[in-house]
C-alpha cells in the first residue's frame, strides 16, 4: 500500500480521482462505483454464533466508524451475540494488533471452558 501511495502522491482517495468522476459519484445514486460498493457490503448478515469484533478507536488506517456501523447493523438485524471490543482505545492500527490478538485468544480460551 505504501508503494502505491508514494506513486499516487497521496493516500487520500478523493485526491486521485478526476473531479468530474467524483461529482458524478456524489450525485448519481445509480453510479456504477456506488452500485459496486453496495454489492460489496458485508455487514448485513446475522451472525449465528457469538462474535467479538476487535478494533481500536485510535486506528486511523481502518476507521472505528466502520466497526461501529457493522455492529449497529448486526444489532438492528436482531443479533444479541455480537460484542464490539476496543482493547486499547489510544492504539493506532499497528498498536492495536497485539491487544486484539491477546483479547481474541483470551475470549476463545474462555469458550473452551
């Protein structure tokens, strides 16, 4: 990813898209990219087993809002067994990993008891 960002000159997606394309995307509910993104949504299914979603509020690479939207959709769709876990709120993307892995292992181990 960093090599691509260097080649593009930015890591901010809307800065690498032609303004007229971005305008068409913003204004057309049937825009092909919008339809492709909607087809790729993966947060409208109902977990059939307990699920913990680990994510840190300080992660700037994958925004916490993504996890919150998915969690909210699961709950809205009727799930009562999904938990959103923030194991280290101040941790960035890489810093969140060890806390999430340890938290997940602890949770999995608790299921074996």
